[in-house]
C-alpha cells in the first residue's frame, strides 16, 4: 500500500503545472530534512563544509527545499518533455555543436543538479544519446524511472560491461554518451581522489572512453531559474583528460566541483558521495 501511495503521489506531481510541482517538491525536501535524522546527517555536513570553505552564504533551508525540487523537476520533465524544452534557456550551444561536429562523438557529463534531466532531452533534439544509468534495487521505482526517462533518440544502458560496450559503439558512430559523474561507482571500478577536500571514490570511466578516440568531454549544468520559470542550461568543454586513472578522476572531480558551484543550493547533498562501496580498497588516510 505504501508503494502504491508513493507511486500515486509521484504521478500527481508530474501532471501539475511546474510552479505547483516545484512548490510541493520544496515542501517534501524540507519535510525530509526535518523528519529524518539520517537524511540530515548526510545533507548538512556535506553542504555546510562546501559553502563554508568557499565563503558562500549558508542557506540551509533553500538548499533543503531545492533538494526536493530535484525530484519534482525530474518527474515533471519526464511527464512533460515538450513543455520542459520550451522552458529551458540554452547557452553555449555553439560549443556543443563544434564538439560533436569533430566526428568523434561526445562525452556528456551531467551532475545531479537542478533540472539535470532536461539536458539529454535537449541534446536528443539534435543527435542520438546513449546514457549510462544505475537501475534501482526496488522494482517498482525502477519501473517509474525507466518509463519516465524513455524519450526518442535517447537510449539508456545499465552500469555494467554490456552498457560500457554499447557506449563505446555509440562513440564510434560519432554519437553522444551521457554519464552521471558524481555517482559512487561499484567497488573495483573507481579510485579514491579528493572531492571538495575529502577522499571520494570516483569513476575514471569518462576519461577512459574519451581517450580512446580523442572524444570531446563537455560538462553540463541546468540551473533552476525560479518557481515555474524553467532552467538555464550551460556547457563547458573540459581539456584533455589524463591517461592515468587517478589523475583523470581528480581532473573530473575538479570539473564537477566547478559545476556544482554554479548553483550550490541545487545539488543533491543528501547523497553520500563519500561512502565506501563494497569491494573497494580503503580510502587513504
């Protein structure tokens, strides 16, 4: 019954006007922070450490509200892709076109920030995109996500060897691939490198894929502009990434940090970026 009610709630949010969906998302974010000690124990120290070290204003309630809007934005974009595309302001598109026109494909990096789900849909208007994702352990939630993310010219592949092979083929065809670079990889698939000053298990996969055929790597963000006003999508092309996995992962984390600092209140701070995945070596002291 609980799963059914949650699924119904998610569907209701998706069919509302964006303004109302984001208001409800903000309320859910604040409720999660107030009502869950575990949620607070992840969210608060990660958020406060970053804003403090970068001398940014501490806006904990705005950040918790924005965390709920990550969910509401995603649901709304999934259900209303054409309306969402009308509400996204795209900057730096000439940079993206120039990169894809080189003919070696495109590695698209999209951290969990703002309306990040709109980014692959913008790209899919112009060329195919193969996107790596990690299936949920809960079958009903996986069904919601896979149904919501389905979109023409977008092909989702799981985080396993077969998925990586499909991404390699897509690059060979000169197409785009998408990776969420701020997710903790499985044990044995990452390296420990600094992320906002703390060791974080990080995937070097984007660098490995890019270096096979001199493929451009572009970091995208989709900053929420305001209630019901859509998103500002921006792109930044990264320099060549190192062939060394540890150095490459460090370079990627620096780029992710820069992307997050575009709108630090809109990042997914409740996600445990510093966890130790099973099978991974211990982090450095």
